[in-house]
């Protein structure tokens, strides 16, 4: 069997699979970040009284300001 006989996945399928994988792994990253943040708060970022778009985006990323093993 030559390489031209083998079926290949369509090129457009790879970006879709990467996006689906990121959506599936996001909760896992969130739980790990929460576990190592040292707080019992679900929100990892403190938002100002009138948050803008970038403040909300920063709050949606699962990266704590201070990593801790407590």
C-alpha cells in the first residue's frame, strides 16, 4: 500500500479538534489553578467595581496571582 492509497484527515479537521480539546481541558486547568492558589475562592482575580473587557478576560483565565501549596 502506497502513501497515496491511505486516507488522510481533512486539513480543516485539525484546528477544530484543537479547539474542542482546549474547551475540554479548560475546566481541568481551572481546578488545578484553584488548588494551587491557596484560597477557597472560585474567582481567582479581584475585579474592580466597574470592570472593563480586559478585566473580565483576566478574571476568566485560570492563573492565580500567587501560587501556594496551602
